[in-house]
C-alpha cells in the first residue's frame, strides 16, 4: 500500500511543529505520524488522544499501558 505523505523537510506550519515535537519526543518522525501528514488537524487530534490515554492518571502505569499496546498490536499483526 502506498500513501502520499509530506516528508519532514517539506513540512510547514502546524505540520512542521508536530514533526518537530515528534522528533523531540521520539528522535524521529515515525511512519504512522507521516501517514496523517496531509491532515495536520487529524494528526494533532490523534497525538492528543494518544497522550491522554497514555499519560492519564489511573491504576495502570504508563509502562503497562505501552506493554498492552504492544501486545494488542502483535495479536492484530500490526507493526504500530
């Protein structure tokens, strides 16, 4: 499958900011982030949702939440 994306060196405005934040957070812009690059508003909402789920207060630690995400992805044969 091929999805047209905006590479980091061509990003402008909100997308450039989101890419810079991704690099600051993870050291690079992952493909799952680039897949939403044509709609920066969607990307921003997706990243906000992820942050709320993973960083929310609760009985599960962030480490356990990340582990659950990895296990679910593996079960679903998803690389993300």
